[in-house]
C-alpha cells in the first residue's frame, strides 16, 4: 500500500499494527520512574525525554554544541528540529557532566528492564512523549503550542494523536 504495489489491503484478525497506542504514564508511575531508576545517567535521560517531549532518536546522541540558551537543535525522524528546553530540562543538562550516547536498542531494552522491575505494565519509552503532550493539554496549553513542542508537521497530527486520550476527560454533561 505504502509503495502503491497493491490497491487494497485487508486487516488480519488479531492484527493491531496501525492502531494508535493510547498508553500514558500516571503521575505515580512517573514518580516511580524518576525516583527508582538507579543508573543516574539513564535516569537523567528518561527525565529529559519527559521534560522535552523529544523522541529517543533526537536525544540519544546530543552534542554540547547543539545546546543553546533555552533550546536544543536535534536531528531525528523528521530531520533537523528545535526542541524547547523548560527550566527542568535546562537544569538537568547543566548537572549532566557527560551527555548520552545510547543506541536505540540500549534505550529500548534498558527502559523495558526498568519498568518491569518497577512493576509498570505495558510501558514503552515513547509513552513518555505521549504523556508530556497529554499533560500539557490537560494543564490548558493550546493544542497549537503542544503541536509545535512535539515537532508535528501540523496541528492535525497532534489532534489525531491526542483527541482519543482526551475523550475520557470531558466533564459530565446532560442533553
């Protein structure tokens, strides 16, 4: 389908590929992660990912010369991208003597090992990014600003990813 080799595709029973993942971390899960990942460098990496909403690939090998006052110029899935640094992320970088140089597999396996140890179910590293976006929207930040922070090409992309997550948070109503 992607390369126009076939015109119609059928979903196989039990196939979940292509379905949006809706998993986000609860406040307690985030606290558990931040307080109980004992490898301090990896802990800082996990917190930095959450504080920025950046993709793993964008921050796995940031260099000092990519860090500027209030932002990082990173390269990843979508090419060059500016990642805004909030106060928490800036403080974390100031305290980090050596920046990370992790492989994709290392991050994936290490994170899975940590969440299993902490008894956090069905968690993936990318869920930190989704939690970042959802928490900002819940705090009242406009979907436009969240879209820019996440580096989405359009607000429509952000809406498609976050609308299903917000449905359960709509206040009760009567007709």
